[in-house]
């Protein structure tokens, strides 16, 4: 989660509104320009119509048609316009002074936009209508100043508005997004609380009937199903525990009773002994599976206490030395005097036993095992380095999988749960078990446990 | 002793009852919590072997009611090995000891003996003296006739088991279970090696058989002369 959703929403909204604001100034001024020009043309048209009417009336009064006209002849509304009136034969009856050096004879019939200088000598765009009716030819024009000014104003307004509106949209949509997303933050917090330890907790369903409320309900239904599955798994494991243990107890008691019988032949006694041992291996396997079922359900009971790991490690070293006798394995150690972790002693001894067994099992003849322990930040780290076979990078995780027993040594004893259990137990403590490195010079496992707070 | 066995699994109950009878006890049994309570209130037992998982009323409940009635009969709880909380609450509720299922029958018998005849108390203190061997559990030190014997942690634990009940025969698997939380595949052989090493360290040059191998069963510590 590099950028929270609310920032993203704010940013997206701002970008969208900026694009919209950039599109608007290319469309809107053109439309307005077009509308205004149409209106202007109509106004000029009205002017020519009036002028033709006046000219017709004047002709009717019998004044010599060739006599030039004065400014007074024009209606007041037309006096500021560009005006030119000619006879059919081309002689000019009237020409307003504001044409200046422009030659109106070049004007085409109908509407035209031309450039005419003003009295300061600046070029101005002007709109002119030229029309012939009866004996007269009339041109009426006006400057486009107002319309062009409006275009300029519009463009300027958009330029100013773009950043301001974008910023407003950015902030606004950020605030809106935060408000809308608030229930999601609450949901996330609740979902984090729902765990194996507290499976009956549920997400808050907001009172809004919207998508978020629906999502909460859907997720809650999933959590219901998960909880059912969890408790079913737990019921199964405790039921299985009872079901397995009873026959195992009967087996053991019966076999040990049988073993004390005086009339047994030595070979029979040996058979009974080996059956007893198998019964106990079955017991161990059964206990391991139940332990894993519990860790999977997150229902492992831990009784952590401040525990000095060093005596525990010495016990494990003791075991490794004896287990390694057959293969002449040397166990060395470099340990501090004390290392107090927050841990459950029974579980720690299982972790160390499993790790030790594994290290001896996968070691070579005349190999070595080196054990060190140290504090690092808030953790205790126990490193077990052995001269076992090199574990390839791609197998680094596989060795922790259940019932995995390394292909290099097919005849290795055990059922392949040791490292998995050790890792699960370490993680249940808030620690971990990792393969730190595996090279020709040695394979190192790191057991990480939380230090006890002093 | 008059012993009551409360166990709902008939097959286990039969074996336990038979073993206890063989050991010379007077044994009665019942298979649920309510029946156990009525049997306890109407009889005067010296000892009760009580399973935690029982129908009608579980073992811890029976124990609680018993202790509330000021009945102080010694109780050995049978629990599941992974039932840590059962064990802790069991001892808190007033059980004298617990045994995890599946248990070795010899161990059950031994516990019954030890707890049943609490006086003279077994060697449970910080310092245990057996003959000329002295074990200081707190200081983690063992001496024989005054001379310090340096033991590895497992050798120490092994000796502690022997010293707490000298003269009792321990099977290899009972030793295994008491020393190792999880048995490894090499178990009984590992015990043999540790016993061998311990024997050597204890005896040094003495001509004696302090830890004797009982063929087909296990080991026993013969208390040396003081």
C-alpha cells in the first residue's frame, strides 16, 4: 500500500477535472463566437433593411437620386457603423469616415470579415454586410472588438480557473474519499482482530445499505464459514486424540504386562520389546499430528515464561553427542552464560530436539556441528551449523514442508515432521526457524525467539 | 490400599484394575463422573485414579466437588499429553500428580505407590542423599563420598530419576518419556548409552554394579552404602 486509496481518488478526480477544464476552452469560445457572429450578422442585416427602407422613402419624395447623402440621413443607431451607399452605376452616395484608407469596392456581396485600420492606425477585424436592392448598393460594418475581447476574457478565465479548480477538486475529493473510506478503515481494523484466537469477532456492518455494507455482510458470512471449519478441525483433533490414545494405552499396558511374564522365550521378549517401541513411535506420530492440527487452527496452548535457553541448549548438545556417536560426529559450541527468552520450556525442548535430530541425521560421517547463541535487537538467535549436504536454493523452503525427507538420503529414519513442527512452534512463539545458509562449508539453521523483557 | 479407578474406556480400566490388583491392592472401578462422586462419598478409599475425560461430569469437576467436601484422598489424574491446561488446572484444583496417556503401566503403579504412601516422603527436596551419593538439584551438583562428579545435563536428569526412587526398576521407555519431551527414533539406545556413561562416572574404579540392568525390563539403582 504505497499510496492510500484516498490520495489516489483525490488525484484521479483532479486529473479528470483538469482534462475537462482543458477541453472546455477549446469548445466553448468557438460556440460563443459562432453565436455572437450570427447575432451580429442579423443585426447588420436589420440595419441594411432599415437603410433600404429609408432610401426607398427618400426616392419616393422625388429628391434627385444622385445627390450625395449626409450623416443626418442615417438613423442614430447606424451612425457609429461603417456605412457606404452607392448607386447602381457605382457612384458613391455616402461613405462614413471610419473606412479610412480601406477600399469598399473590393467587398463581396453578402457577409465578409475584413481588416480595417482604426484612427490610431491599428488593424482591426471588422464584419461587413454588402447587399444590393433596387437602385442601391449598401455596405454596413462594425468592429469585432467586443466579440474578440470576450474571447480573450474567456481564455484568460479558463487559464486562471484550471489550477484553482483542479486544486479544489483534489482537496475536495480527498476529503470525500476519506469520509467514504472511513468504514473500510474500520473493517480493516476489525478484520485484523479476527484471528484464530478470536474467531467469533465480526466486521462492523455500517448502517448505510451501500456497497460497503454489502461487502461487510459478504465477508462476515465467509468468516462464519471459516469459524465453523476451524471449530470442526479442533473438534476433530480432540476427538482423534481421544480415539487414538485409548487403543495406544491398551496396547502399551498389555505389551508391558506381557513383557514381565516369566515364561517368555528371549526371542519372544525381543518381539514384545520391538512392538512396544513401535507403539511408542505411533504415539509420537499421533502427538505430532495433533500438535500440527492445533497450530493450524491457531489453538496451540503456550505457557511462555522467562526461560534461560543455555541449559536447554546444553541438553540438546548432550543428545546430539550421543546420537552422533555412531557417525563419529563432533559437537562444538560457543555460548554466552545466559540468554533469557520468553518461551514455553516444553515447546523449546521439542524445537531443539527436532533441530538436533535433524542436524545429526543429515550430517556426514566424522562431521561437525557447531552451536552458537546471541542476542540481536529484541531476539535471541540460536545458530546450528553442520557439515550436512548442501541444500539447494530451490529446496530451501521444501525442507520445512510436512512429510518431506530430503531426496539425498532415502534411508533416513523418521516421518519428516521434525523441522515443520520446530518451525511451527518457533512461529507460535513469535519467532521463526530459518535456513540461514547452505554451502559446501556448512549448513546453518537459525532459531529466532523473542527475548524476555527485563 | 483401597483404590478407586475412574475410567470410561473399559479396556484401559480393565488393564489398570488388573495391574493394581496384581500389585496387591483392593480395587473398584466406575466409568463416569457422577458414579465416581457417589462411590467416593459412600466409601473410604485410600487412593483414586481419575481420568480427566469422563462422561456426565468430567474428572476435574469430580475433583473440585471432592475437595470442596473436604475429602483429601490422594488423586492421580490421567490426562492427554497435549492437555497443558488440564494438567495445570488439575494440579491447582488439588490433584496430587498426573500421568499422561498413553502411560506405561509400571509408571502408574510406581506413582500409586509413591503418592499413596507419601510418608515417608520420597526424595523430592532440593538435596537428595542416597547412600554416599548426594545430589544438589538447585546447584546442579553431584558428589559421591564428597568427591564432585561432573555430569552432563541428561546424565544429571537420569540420575535424578534413579535417586528419587532408589530400588525401583525403571523401564527404558519410562526413562525416555521422563527425559525427552518428544522421543526420537533412537530412543532406547540413547538411554542405554546415557546409562552406560552415568554408570562409568558414578563407579569410576569401584567394583560394583550401581545401576543394574534388569533383563527385558530396564534399570534399577542399587543404593550404595553410606
